[in-house]
């Protein structure tokens, strides 16, 4: 922008171009390690999520991979449950359940997902652990980062990034193993015979893990994650969030442990900035709740450690609500304010959809049948005078064992299928078979030119497994 510079002796001097940065250059964050109850919970969630993620593809069920989303054969395996493309409604229901659960947890206790289970948080924690083991605490990390490039620094950095890349590639391999049988991938890895698509996706997800958790870190949470932008819509004055007790902590200031700080007009905050140093996104929670806060509560653990050293009461920074901080009710009364309208609505919707989802799965038929008419020949008269219609019968066996199905026709007296009263069709496990069939009936038994008929398909090993499909029978 052009601004005239003032001149005390006369008119303004010539305009000067003043350059103003539109964004701040990122300052690298070196989070300080912290211990405490929330840090233990965070570590427990890291272990739990990674045991599930890395372990699930290797589990076997009925001599196949227990969890596999087989896109090539269009089947999704979830232990004993096998879903087909026609079961897309169940995937939609799972996504709705996940979204409502996220809304419910956020309304009750803020960004629990972000702080403890989000892959970005989990892998950042893993990468930070590796970094601390190799480079030391945050002070040593800062010194190493500022030091000139020498053999020691090069060796430490190369080792760290080598481990990060190994973790990332294994993560990419595991993720692809949910879509391509992981035992096949492992064999291809040993023999160096990866196909082009497997290679691309392993490298793609490995690069994403390495870039997000190793380099971008808090930038993903602050600028790329949409959840940070709309989380406030789900918050209210009774939502548990990480909060700084301003009334107790201000005015802040340094002091000795033995000083009578209250006589000097100081609050409990000693302005040590530990809460800032341990924050993975580098914010100061004392400035109030900010969208960058992921709710990890590392600042609570750090502050409580300082409070213990100073012999002050813990909880200067704590999980509490806006109404509690404003004095509307004490911390101990939080539980009585959980069941508020927003939470009840989310809980009711979530419970209703989960019940409907479970009921639908329980009542789901283990077979599916489609009846398609032969477009070339709608109807014809046979030599013996009987009227024939031609169909294509598609039978889907949705269980993991071969079955034989009995097919017969209802709706027209004396109607035959393939000139027999019944037809038997063998269908392999988890397969579909298409069978062309002729249905014929005596002309005097056909009441209308377009009469409804029903194909009854029954599993011979389980008569309770039966399905009826409607079609039409035409008379010339």
C-alpha cells in the first residue's frame, strides 16, 4: 500500500511502498513431554488404535481374512458378516451412526476424537515419541535443530527419518491390506513382485502418513481439518472443554514457592508457560478456548505438575464448562447438567438408528433373488398348446457354504418350471448363479393377459430360508 511519509518542514515526502505479510511464517513447534492422567489416556488410545489397525487385517475367519473390503469381487467381509453391493444401505447407516456419535461426544466433552483417537493425533504422538528417543527433550531438540550440520546431527536426523519412513510404509501397506488380502501383499513384498496399483497406494498412504505426522503436524489440525471450523456449532455452555480458570489464576506473575503471593495481589498462575510448551498446536489456553485446541489436555497435566511443585491446588487448567467458570454451578454439579435437550436428541437419534441397524442385520435374508424376463421372447405357444414365458433367474447365495435351492412357481394353477413342478439349483458359497428358466401353463388356467406369478426359492438345508419374488406371466 502507498502511504505518504510526514515531513515536519513541509509537504509529505514521496510515497514509499510498504510491504505487509498476509500470513505468518510457521514457527516450528517442539512440544515438551508431559506426564499425567490425560497423557496416560492418550498413550492408551494410541496403543489400542494401533493394535486394532495393524492387527485386524491379519486375523482369519473361516479360512479367509476376517476384515477385508474386497473391491475387485465387490464383497465386504467383517468377521462373520459378508456385505454385497446391494447392502450399501448398511454402509450409509454406519456413517450416520459415526457422525451422530461424534456430535454426541462433542456436545458432552468437546474434541475427544481429535485429542485421543484421530489418526493425525495418534501418528503425531508416535513420531514425537521416536523424535524424543533420538533427539532428547524439547530443549535438546531446539539446540540440535539450530546447530550446524555435522556428522552427529546428520546421523540422528537420518535415523529419525528412516524410522519415520519405515513406520509410514508399514502403515500404508497395512491400509492397502484392508482392500487387497494382506497375506498376498506380504508374499509380494518378500518376493518384490508388487503390482503397479498396490505399489502406488502403499507409497501414497505412506507418503501421507510421513508428511502429515512428521512434517505438517499441527498445520493439519489448524488449517486442513474441517472439524476445527464447525466444532463450535456443537458446543454449548455446558460442554466440557479444556479451560483456564481466569478468576483464580489472574493476575499472573512469577514468585518464589514460599512467597505470600496473594498479599502481593497475584493469582495462582506463575506465568511459567508450561501450558504453552506442552501444547502440540502451540496455543496459549489462558487466552480462552480457540479453534486450534484439539482437547488433548496436555496443558492440564503440565499445569497440575507445576501446581503440585508450588503446593497449590490442582485444576487451574481443567476440563470444565463455561457455566462452571462463570459461577452458575460448581464443578461437582456437572453430571446433573449432562442430560440437556441437545444431548437427549443426539442420544435418541443414535439409539434409534443403532436399533434399526441391528434389527435389519438380524432379519437380513441370506439369499437374494432377481427375476428378469427374456426381452427377445415375451410369450409363445408350445406344440402341446401350453403357454410359455422365458425368464432369467439370478440367485445370490450370501452365506459361506454351498447351497442347493428349490424353485417353484405360484400364482397359476398347474404352472410348471422347466416342465417340472420344482427346479433345483446349486449355488457355490458367496456366489451368484444365473439360470434361464421356462415357465409354462395351460391356456385355460391363465385368467388375464398379464397375470402375476411368484417364484418361491427355498434353501433345501434350511426351509426357513425362503424368499418370494413377484413377476408377470403374459398370454398371447
